[in-house]
C-alpha cells in the first residue's frame, strides 16, 4: 500500500506539472515542472519525504533503463543522418565535451572567487 | 505464429528488461564504471530487432510502459533536490552561472562547428538544443525548423556519450568538486548524464537533476535569440 501511496503522490505532481505546462504553452515540460512543484511541496511540508522515498529511489536508481526504448529510433533515422554521419557525430561528441568543460569550470571558477572573497565555500556531502 | 509471439508486448518488454539486466550484470562483473549498461543493452536490442525483423517503431510503441516512467522519474528527482536543499542553496550562484554559460556554449558551439564542417543547415537547427532533455529539445528545435528525428537521435547520443565518458573526462580536466561534476553532467548530457551522476554520488545526482531542468529553460530562452543573431 505504501508503494501505491507514494506512486500516487508522484503521479499527482506529474499531472499538476503537466497541467501547468499546458497553461504556459509547453514552454517547459510537465515532468520538470512536476519536479519543481514536488520540491516546493516537500519544503513547505505538505508532503512528507518518507511517503515517497521508496518509489522515488526505485525510479531514479533505474533511470538508464527508461531511456533504452527511445534510443531505438536511431534505426529509423539512420538514413537521414548517414549522408554526413561522421561530421554529425563529431559535432555531437565535441560540443558535448565543450558544454561539459564550460559548465564544470564555471562552477569551479565561482567557487574559487567565493573562497578568495573569504567566505566559506564548502559543501555538505 | 512465431512472429506473433515475438512481436507481442510482453516479449518486447522482456527484451528491454533482459538486455538492461544483462548490461548491469556485465558492468558489475567487469568492474569497469565506463561500461554503461545502455552501451551493452542497445546493440543487443538492435541485433534482436534486425534478426527477427521487428519494426523499430513497433518495438518503441510496445515499450511505452517503460518510456512513460521517465516522467514520474524526473518528478521524483524533486525528492533528491529536497534532500540536498542546503547544499543547493549555498551553491546557487555557481549553479546559475554554469547553466547560463552552458546554454550559450551549447548553442554557439553546435552552430560554429556545423559551419566549419560544412554540414547542411538542417543539422545546425536540429542539433542546437541537443544538450537538453528530449521533450524540451523537441520544443526548441521544431519552431526553428529543425528535424525532430535528427534532434532526438542527437540528444540521445549526446546523453549516452556524456554518461559514458563524463566522469572520467571531468577528472581528466581537473574538475573534482562534486557540485561542478553534477552541474557538468546534467547540463551537457541531461537525463542520461543525471542517471550516471546519481551513481557518482548523491550530491552529484541532485545538482545534475537540477541543472538538467534549468538548462532546458535557459536553452529555450537563449537558442532562438542566438540562432537569430548567428543567422547567415
């Protein structure tokens, strides 16, 4: 029963997020809005974290599985990409590295600035 | 009759689950963290689909139960955010900076590299939002005149690549701060990067999930403006 209860709460926030997404013209997907709404509800103590922990852990720890079926679309799309597949692949891979380096160094840079200004910049692990 | 069995929903669901479990098993046995279960599961499924002549679109349709769970899974990341709220608030400036920089670098790097390699302009607009979670990426590329299929595959390959090499690459670049690692994984490789970041640690996972969402919003704002500015 606890699992169903937890799943129901998560689905309720998903539905709420979806409704909000429709209202703002799909600018942000419902799942992302649902995540923000759930976070807000947890902070406001409207939802107890323990009521959804079991289901949330099950979902997030198996996230990779959930992406697998969508990936098979590559078989159908291959014809379109194959004309310049090498260039396409190079762009995807190298720009991913670029974004990763840019964001990673941005955080390190802001942290460094903060430490130089003398404030404690450590994190809770 | 045989083809009816092999094309049935339970069989195709079992194929996905079985290939994933096998992928996880191989990774645990081999002790190679880089060996993403997806990397093992995908070739197995492609081989089965080709050998038994199963339509990819039929396979995807039959596995909607699994794909649908992505929605609740992203919502569930709200709990991960809550668990690390103190750390997130303390690092909000760094996270916000990273997301703004990441969204601009993401779009500009794709456009410049496509032009440098003389790729068709269709690739340019279809891939501009490739670092963003799929539903947002599609909503960004469609109005710009992108091709949905190219967008989807680029987003998937970008995620898979980041999920596989991300942690090692970041270590190589000297980026070790857990917040920085999480921000980089989520910003560059959306959900698949986040799935991998969760394995690296709870802080990395929480920051990654947050950055995945923020990056989607930032790119949605930045991409149309930059594309207009970069128009030839």
